C-alpha cells in the first residue's frame, strides 16, 4: 500500500512563527519611555538611599544608616500605621457599599441604567477637587448643621479633631472609590447565567439564599480583585488627604506618600528615598499577593 505524505505549505509551527514588525513599533517606544521615566529614576533613588545626599551637592555613602534610623523614627512609624489602618478600613467600606449597590443595580428595577450612570460620576472628578468641596462641608456646613440641630459633637469640624479626622478621609476616599469597585461587581454579577437563578427559584430558594449561596460565591474572584487593587491604591493616597487635612491635625493623618514628598522638599532626600524604597517593597509584596490570589481563576 502506498503511503501518502501530506505536506502543509505556508504554515509554520507556533515556535517558529516570526513576530510581525508592527508589534515592535508599539512595544519599543513604550518600553523606552517606561525605562526612562520609571525604571532609571527608581534605580537612581535606590542608589541615593544609601547616601547622605540632600538632593543636590556633595554626598557620601552611609550604608544602611537611613534604613536603620527609619525603624526608630516615630513619624515614619506613625505614617505607616495611619496608612495601613486607613487603607484596611476604606477597603472594607468601599467593597461593602459597592457590592450592595451592584446587587441593587442589577436587579429588576426601573431606571437602573440612569442610576448606574449617576453612581459612577465621582470616579471622573479629580480627587483634589472632591477634597476641597468636602473640606468646606466638614469645616462650615456640618458644624452649622450641628449648631442648628443642637448636636454638640457636630458643632466642631471633624478635620480639627486628631482622633476623628481619619474618619472624614475614609468617607471622602470611599465616596470617590466606590464607583470603580461598583463597575467590577456589576460586570461580575451580570456574568452569572440567569438559568442558575431560575433553577434556584424552582427549587424554592429565597432571594436571600440566592444572594448568599449563588451570587457571593460566583463573584468571589471579583471581590479579591477589588480588595487588592483598592488596598494598593489607598496605600498611595495623597491628593484627598492634602485637600482635607494636609496631614493634620499635627501629623495625625499624614500618609507615607506625604511623608516621603515632604522629605524631598525639606532636605531629607536620602532618608525619605530609603523610606520610598521600603514602600516600593511593600507595594511589590502586595502585587505578588494579588497575582497569587487571582491566578487560575476563570473569567478573570
């Protein structure tokens, strides 16, 4: 019997396919810009974190002196404590509100499309503008309302209270951050097949049971994404805090980002560059955590 050999012409194995030049046209400029704008300055900053440089002039190597000093600096420790505490509370609040809104805005209600548009408006407004608006509300409008209604604890601005100022920052940050988390939750809920809910209804499941046993488990991957992305974003909070409290009263609401930037302009360049390097390591750890928790999840 003759053996027929079929030769496929014009096709190469995947490993032998040549990359089209158009890909390099998009990749190389972006890679060069990223290297010049991000990588090179970061490496230079890490280098100067081992010196006593003030940003200009002469400098000398000091080894790990800046890093050792940071762990005994109350201002640095306070900024990390505030930043992590504020981030954790805000993440919980944002995701709780966003998830509940997503459940409501994906239900069979009237005007849900216009309502979705309304709820995402805060996402497109600049954070510093939002901060100045709420600064006026907390400093003028809320105390006036407290005085008019006789509520004594509202008569004083929250922004002037070192124990409560962080609550105002949490509220304003959450107000701006809820829309982005809301959109992700809406996408997750809408990706659940309607047949699943119909089958559950036939089996006698209530709306509450459907929410807890169907919706929550099936959107858990989106919860993970929102929690970790939100936590990373809140660690870098700066503009809203500047507009609301400027780190005050005193240093009660000074974040790590504010501490680093104030050091750059105050003559502590090398010291705060060491702080920035440590903060970079924290961000990398959070990013690796995100990758490990979302790896292997379908549809994400």
